[in-house]
């Protein structure tokens, strides 16, 4: 099998695995920073709780992937500084993100997270990396289901045109 043996952790990462993993951490860093800002803007306590959960989830994902990168001699992307805490009242009304905007943005990011995980999994030769991103994919899907439920409960879903006139 050449360099690929029966212990995938000893196998070298190929460039696709490196780039996918590195990009995943970089994207999460940006999202974490943005979501910390959203926490300052959000008024709905249920949405704030979900934002806190997804920040913790992405930080956990980053911890695992950064360890993988470092163990393979790859410098991970720099983390961004944490955002200072603020209250919604500190932010002028015209400058404040609305809860529905925050929720819609996070919902789009869930889809992007799922695609990102799937892409890395599809590129992998190393089973350990594929399994790690499979786990992340599942966690994104479960979070997405919670967010979808919240969006429906709050009336924040803006559906595309519904196809109700089915020809007979």
C-alpha cells in the first residue's frame, strides 16, 4: 500500500485533506466571531441559547481539527479575538440586527457547514479524518433541526413559493 498503512493516523494528509481541514477552521473562526456579535444583538432568549450552543460546537470542532493540523506539521489559521459582551440596549435600533435576520443567517450557515463537512469527507483517504468530519456533519444536522423548529415556532420562516396547483 505504499505510505498508506493500517494506522491512518500515521498516514500523511494529502493536500485536499489539509486544505479542507484548514479552511473549515478558518470559516469557523469567522462564524464564531460573527455569532458572538449576534449574541450581543439578539433579543429572543431561545435564539440566544442556540447561538451559544453553536458557538460551543464550532469551538469544539476547531479544537479537534487544530490538533489534527498541528500533529501533521500544519500551522492552523489564526483565531480571532473574542468579542466583548454588550446588551441589546447598548446598540442603537437602526444599527441592530433583528432576531429574524440573525436566525436566517445562521440557517444559511448550517447548510454551508453541512456541505463543507461533506466535501472534506468525500476527499478523504484517511478514515480518521472522514469519521471526524462525519461526526461534525451529524452535529450540524442536529443543530439545524433545532434551529428549523425554532424558526417555525417563532414564525420566522419565509417559505419560497409553494407549489399548490398540481396539474391533474
